[in-house]
C-alpha cells in the first residue's frame, strides 16, 4: 500500500535490499530475530506483487504527472523550529489534515514558506495551516491570497507568531475573530503511534459530532457577522467562519485532526486488546470460575478484523463525521476532484502519462472490497480501461461527460486508461 501511494506521489526509485546472510548483518543472531525482509517469507509475495504491479505500466508511470491540486497545506518550517522539543502536536495535526484529505481522494500539495512568499499559493483554492509560526513575508502573501478569494483554514494558534517568534499582529488583525493566547494543556513529545496517550482536556460539538480537545486550546471571540460552526463545552466558539475580502477564513481553537487519528488508534488498540484477552481466556479456561464469566468477558472476534490486524499496523476505523468537518472548507470552496471513488480510505491518485492515465490504488480499509466505483472527469477519448489484477474493465460515460467504472479491490492495484 505504501508503495502504491508513494508511487502515485512521485517516487520513481524503489530499493528493497539487505546484506546477508542474516547472521553477518548488523543485527546478527538467528534469522527469526532479524528484521531483514528476506528472512520473513510472509513478505515475499508482497515484494513480488509490488514489482509486477509497477512493471505492468512502468513505461507510462516513469514520466507520469499528477493532476494539479486545488488544495495546499502550508508547511511552516518556522513552526517546526520553535516547537521542537516543546510540542509536536502541531506537526501531527498538519500530517493528519493531509490524511483526512487523502482518505477523501482530494489531491493536496505541500507548500513551503518560501514558495508562498514567491506567490505560488495563487494556484490553489484552499490552504490549511497548522502551527504557531509563519514568516512575516509568507503571512503577507497569505492575506493577499485570501482577500483575492482564497479559503484559509487555521487551527489553534496558527500564524500567531513570525519566524523570530514575535507576534504577527498585522495578520491577526485581519481575522474574523479575536484570538486569546494559546493554552498548552498537554505538550506532546512522542511519535505518531502514541497519539492515544493525549488526554481530552475539553470537548467540541459541531453538527452533532463531538471531538476531543487535545494538547492545546485557544479561546476566540467572533467579530461582527462571523458564523460560529462549533462550540467548546462551555458554549464558547471553537470554529468560526467569516468572509475576508473576497475570500473566507476558518479559525479553529483546537487541533481537529488529532481527534481524527486518535479515535482511529484507540479503536484499533481496543480490538487488539480484545483479541489478546480472548486468546488468554481460551488458554486459561481453568482460571475462570464459571462459564458465565467467559460469556460476559469474552467477545466474538470477527474474522475480518483479525485479518486487518495481520495485514497492517495501520488503524482503519477513522470517524467519517470528523473527516467531513475537516473537509468543510474544501466542500464550501467547491473543490471538485477530477477523480473520486465510492469508498473512503481508498487512496486513488490520477497520473497523466503520454498515451494514458494511470491510477495507483491502495486500499486502507484493510479488507477486500467487492466493488469500488470510480468516477472520472476527462475530455480525452477513451479506448480501454484495464487494471493489473482485473484485466479489462467495462466503463460507461454519464450525461455530464464523466466516466464511471467499478472493480473489486484487495490491497492494491494499478488502473490504466488508454486513449484513442
């Protein structure tokens, strides 16, 4: 899955190597204690499949380019510098904003501060910004872009300070809210796998969806005419939206994408714990005082979930309502992807090649899907549609000129749309 997703995003050289035999490697020891992939027969099939999938359309993939994105995530190196060893929550919020967008098949580009300073944000409709620091020059360009019609999404504390950690007063004065000082409720210093240790410090309610406030919080007061989209537990505004010039600004007083990933990790860990408990009970039946205790404590494990645990270390139960909240700026800005599919968590990226389109597909639901429907907007005359695993696919053209086709999907596949 990682290979398909990263091939879709520009990776063109893959190296999977190791120095063997295993006892002479840097790890030493017997093969069953080694991390080298050739010592793990269960990975051999995946490696072979990966090579064959890419090899099927390698001639087209090599120079293929993605469909231009309409959504950008502003990558603030200034924030990374000033939050290093202080609070990594902002970076993980940025990361999982991207994940929520990818789960909905929304193409996204990352823009560095220097690119924004050169005016490259003008090619995008929507921009997400997480992290307290932003260069003053980039902030000036962001404001111009919003006033010209862009849609900006700010999470808690975003762009409140410049590259020297001084207040960005000129930027804040243009926002639809008056933001209070950022509160650090629980600094986060770990890797992404441990986001579940963040404790809920407050709650946010938006359209019937409840989110946890994790790591930081920023209270804000709407200015005249601003629309409150979500509230904290005490009823104060958590997400506010308003027009700025011809554009729109969303201001969130928390980090919504942390809730998105935490809920998914907690769900996986709960099932993993459930499975472990059931296995232990099965092995130690004599330690259980009565049959009714087994019935009350042991739950039936669904084979599909057990398979998911074996297939990947990724979680799979991402909250759809939280994803829709994160995607709200994209929807209201009427960003319409050229390619969509019917199942969230299926990563599908359209690549334009010389004589065809190639779509690397990765199934992050972690279970085989009987049917995934793809919907493509294209003006090219289509000759054939085929995939590596399914062969030729039947397609139809809708009245509005889009192409629709469907196919089953196990883990990954590559689709080729040949032009006449």
